C-alpha cells in the first residue's frame, strides 16, 4: 500500500455518540468495527472508520466513535482503480491502523470519565 499513497494523511474526529441504556441481566462487553468509503477518485480515498461499543454491566451504554480518514495518491497513481472492495478488505488493518490506536485511547478516556473505570478495546481493526 505504501507504493500507492503519500505519507501524509488526514484524520478527523467526526462523531462521538454515547447513549445510556437500561442494564439487563446479561453482563457483556462487545464491539464492532466498520470501514465505509465516503469518497473515492484518482487523487484520494476518504473513509469513515467506525467503532461501536456496547457495554451491559451494572451500568449500560452504547458508544459510537467515527473518524474520517483521507489517504492521498502518490504521483502517477489512480486510487479510484487501486482501492477496490477486495483491496480494502485485504488491507483493513493497514488502512485503519493508526486511527484504531486513536479510537481505542479515546474510548478508554470517555468510558473512564462516565463510569469510573475505563474500557480498553484493542487498538486494531476487528474483523467480523
């Protein structure tokens, strides 16, 4: 992938949604990740990288964090042809890597602020 994109990227925190819900008797913590292409042309590819966290303990909540990631093409590279669905599926970890580190740290800060103990999620993309 390094032969396709420049070293400079743009990552922007797009949304944080924290929703308190009523706890159930099923105690669990679960999370899922998603990468969505929001724009693609020969010069750049934009993604929304989403982590959803569902916590059902003594307190319960759902937390969603969305980060917008932009990758820029190197000279003489057409990203609209290179970034196929198959390519993205195969390279999710590399595409989302640094962003997942940020999201993981952010989740621990948010959850530590709201309920007294931080939930630490893996700083890697979770393949469903």
